[in-house]
């Protein structure tokens, strides 16, 4: 595959970056060298990859006058056998001015372009430098590089920018006391001061909304109308302005002039808001309240609502009176009315102040409301979301069918947080209901389902009407049980039904931790108690066969939902590690030793070393050794596996005659597990009395240590102990041989008697044939006993060549101490 990248500049304003003369000269030379190498080596050009590019990175200069669709950079690629891609990875600073690079072509030649998007508005004064990260991919060849874009000023290009050309427009706030013809705003554009422009207000400025026309000149100066803006407070004037400059270039924008009320320190109310309550039985024209403001030559009016159907105000005295009957059944808005009263100077209406007056009408009646239902008893699950409609109350007032009733929810347990609320006549949960926390203690129905009660009442007007509300919250199984993975250890020799530990599960639903435990597959040698979660051992363990078990415990909750079939479950893994316990007793080699020693005074002498191991478990190297018998007068001790004779000076008196000690040494396995398997090795030590080579003086004892090594004499007793199966075979064979001899003897006697009774010659032939047949049968019958008898003495005689017997790893064997030969038994 041959991949060559050619980068071409695009656009008339771009300055190509040519390589230096030296680099330009070296490119043909490199190509010539590569072609020669290809000719010599026989490689095909399709497999050559040229990556020696001299135009990295790339720089592009563009004018700010360029608009959407302008090609910033064009690239030519040669890519065979693959579909190349050209990606725009990032732009700094971030902007949407650049489109995704396009790539098109055929026959392995592709052209990529980077262009400006439809939202591009280049402005050299705002941002004059962009960095684009490009990525080119052709098969396995990937190349990344930056493209730097420099934006330069264009003196002949003027842009309408800023909030003036935005859809909302530019907002100008001005007080109503501004002088007529005063300068309000100056419209500026970059480059406009050089080229000049014409500006006109194109929107209508007709009276009576406009006090007069606003004006703007060619320098962008906006001025107040000659009539001024007094009395135009709170008005907003929208001005559409057209700007024309250059050769047919123009733009439009919007200016919003908001007139603010002038400062007024003469007119004011003592209170900005005021609330009053009046009975509903006031007749029309009754005085409600008189409002007063401070100021000169004031007038009063109700500015909101307009028109006011129930109330009016005296223009001069500020007395608020009723204008209609305040029957709550007749007018739905009579219960509470908010009036905005305005006080202003007669000659200067813009000098004013406002008062918010709320008039609440108190109903006058004798009968409490009637509600349906008169008693609300409902049942909801504890997970009922906030906003769920529990019930809607329908209540009427006998005194007035159209009276607006005020509902209030009162709880019988004020100390508990409110869990229900009323929106108009709708009863809803204020928060998520939780059975264990809300209401009274749980109770059960005849089916055994738990319930929780919320007791409250609904209060309406005065005298109040109460509606008892009883909400029974039923439990909902919301949470799944959970448990943490645990690890238990058990000895290899643990007995069945041994308790290993407990799986501790938790469940946030009520009642807490109501969980059942089950095993999900796994080894059958373990079981989990369904209620307590205790892990029990059911069968034997073998450390050598399996050291680690993983048990998956399934947790299922129960009794936590109104629906008994709605249950949740989870699982966790329990790891059980088997602790090794020795199954085999140690074996010593040899199990019996007989030694003769003579030790000098003042020295401890090593007698022998007990060599023991566990062949079935060679990894067990730690054994314990102890003398359990024959160590009279404590003349011997053990240092690990070494038998040591104690110093006669520190020990008991030295015997005058030779003596013999038969020591029994117990060898047991040792380690982290409890030692319970052992074997006993026997060592017979013949101790000879020591004769000192020097005589002690009367003043001190001088003991000359002997450099002689103690002589160890081994006496091996030759014996032969046949195997039990050999004794049985020998006994059975002997019995069969005796039976055969008796049977043969009886047959010979019978044949002899017949021969004596027959004629002589025929009798002799018959006797000869009979004897021959019986000899042949006797030879066949006696062939096996003869072989066995011939082999048995030879094996017995062979025992005389061995002088010792020892116990091996699998079975006993005989050995010869002189020749070193051995034979398994």
C-alpha cells in the first residue's frame, strides 16, 4: 500500500509555507534513493510509506470578511486499498465556526477541505487566532497535526455586533425626568467611524403612546423627544433602527427605551401593605377602611383590579366602601380581595405611591359544613409516592352553598412529624410513608397482615366540622436483603454437624432482618440453617483432596409485604477453608536400635539421632520427640531428635558395673493442629563404666578429657517372621497333601487285592497298567505341592542371609548389615 500526503493551500489570502532550498533539493534525492532501493530489493511501490513531510505544522491567514462556506485549507491524499478519514479533533478556543472536514475522491486520490460553518462570524478584534487539531487515517497509518488560523482585520468590512442586533435588542433605562432632547445612547460599530453610515428609525412613533419622535443622527447619537418623557413612567418604547454603510451594506437592530418613574419623596403611605377582615353581612355602601397618604393635594384611586366590582374608594377622602353585597355564595371572589390603592398629586400624576390592601370577608353562619364521607377510612401501601391522591373531600355549607371552605388537617399526635397534607380538598402524602416510623404500633388482621394507622381529622370553618381520617399503612417490600462475604475455617477432622459460623443478612424493610437462608448449588458437605443462617458441616473433609470451598448463600426475605408472594432475594459467597490435620502416624527408620556407649566425666555425649517422618505427608517436617519410658535416674534427654547422655558429674553417681537402658521415645506430629497420632521407637543403650586416665589429688579433681570417640556397638538379632498369608497357604497345602496321600494309599490297597484274586499273567498285566495309571495321576496330583514345598524351604533358607528387619514406608523388609542387601517381605 502506498500512502502519500500532499497538502495544498486554499484561498487567495493564504501564504504558502515553502520548505527551504536545501529541503527542496533533498526531496528528489530521497525519492531517487528510495526508488533505487526498491529496484535492488524487489519491493513494490504499493508497500512504501512516505512520511517525510516538510509542511508541519500548517498556518493559514484569513480575513475577517470571509463568510460561511469559505475553504480554509485543502488537502490531497493518496490512499490505496483503504477508505481514508479526516477528522477535526478539537478547536481552541472552542467555537462552532468550523465544519467537519470533508473528504471526497476516487481511485485512491482524495481531497479534504476545511471550511467555515454557517454560524461563522470572524472578528479579528474578538479572536484573531484559532488552533485546529486534525487527524488523518489511512488503514493503519495515522497522522495528527495542528492547523493554525490567523484572522486579520479588514478595514472595508463592518459588522453589526453586540446586543443591538440580537433578537431581544439593547435595553436603555432612563428616568422620566430626563431633559427634552438629551442624549440617551450612542450606537458604535467597529470601522464605522472611518467609513461613515446613515442611520434611521424605521419603526412607528405615533401618538398617543409616543409623546414625540426619538431622533438619531449619522454618528449614532440617540436623543430624547423634544416633548420630554414626563408622565411616561413604566412605559417601554421599542425603536427599530436601520444602519446603511459602504456599497449597499446594511443591518438592523432594536433599542428598547424603558422609562423609569422619577424619584418622589412627597407622596407615601405609612405602610406598604395592610390586611383587614370584615363580616360578610355588610350592606352595600358600608365603610370598610379609610387609607391616608402623606403629600400635597392628593387623590386616591383603585389601580387594581380594574374595574373593582365589590369595592370603591373616595377620590378625595380615601374611604374604601362596599359596592355590592358580600354574600359568599353569590360571588366567588368575595372571600378575599386584594386591592392596590394609588395616591397621587392632582397636578403631578407621576408623583404617586401605592398601597396593597387585602380585604378578607369572614363568613357569618350558624351551621357547620356537611362533608362526604363523614368518616374516611383508607388503606395505602407504605411506598405510596408523594402526590398520590388518597381521597378528595366533598363538603358544603348549609348557610351558603357557594361558600369557599377552608380545610385544615389536624393530627392527634402533634409530636410526630406530619406525614399527610391537604391541597385544596385533596388528601396526599407529604412524604414517603414508612410503616415502622409512622402511626401507632403495628396490628394484625385476621389474615395475619400487618397494618399501621395514621389518625387525624379534618377541620372546616367555625364552628368547625370534623371529619375523622383513618389511614392504614400496609408494609411494602422495598429493599432486597444483603450480606457481606465471610470466610470460615474448619479443621479437617471436624465431626458432622459442627457449627462453622453464621451468615449475617440485613434487610431494611420491617420487620427488620426477616430473612430465610438457602444454599444455591455448591458442595453438599455443608448446609445453611434456613432461619438462623448457621453454616453446618454435614460430612467428612479431606485437606489433601480439597482445601477451599465456596458456598453461595441465597437470602430471601419474607413477611415484609402486604402481598405474601412479593419477596426479594440476593446472594453472597461464603468461603470455607479446611485446616490440615495429620491423618497418618510418623514412621521411624529404624524403629529399633541397640547401642553400647562409654562417656567420660564432664561431657554430654550424643548417643544417636532418631530419624522419623510421615511418608504420606512429606510436607510435615516438624515432629515432637519425648522419652516416655526407661529413662531411670534421668540419665538421658532429647535435644529435638538427638538422644543425649547427661554429664555424669552433674547427674546421678556413675555406675560401677555395666548397665542397660531400654528407652521408649514417643514421636508425634506437631504444628498448628493438635497432635494426636504418634509412634514409639525403642533404643537399647548399654552403658559401660568409665575409667579415668588420671588420678585426682587430695586438693582438687582434675579430669582429663578423653579425645576418644564413644564406640557404638550394634548387635542385630536374626529372626524370620512370615507373613500371615504365607502361613495360611502353607497350612492349606499341607492338609491337601495329606488327603491326597491317604486317598492314593487306599487305591493301591484296593488294586493289590484285585490282582491277588485274578489269574497270574493277566493279573500281572492288569496290575502293571493300574500301577502306571495311578503313578501318572499321583504325579499330576502331587506336582503343585512339590513345587510349593520346593520353594518354601528355599525362602526359609534365604532368611539366613539377613540379620535385621525394619519397617519401610509401605511394608516391612529384611536387611544384611554386612552386605547391605535388602528384601521386602
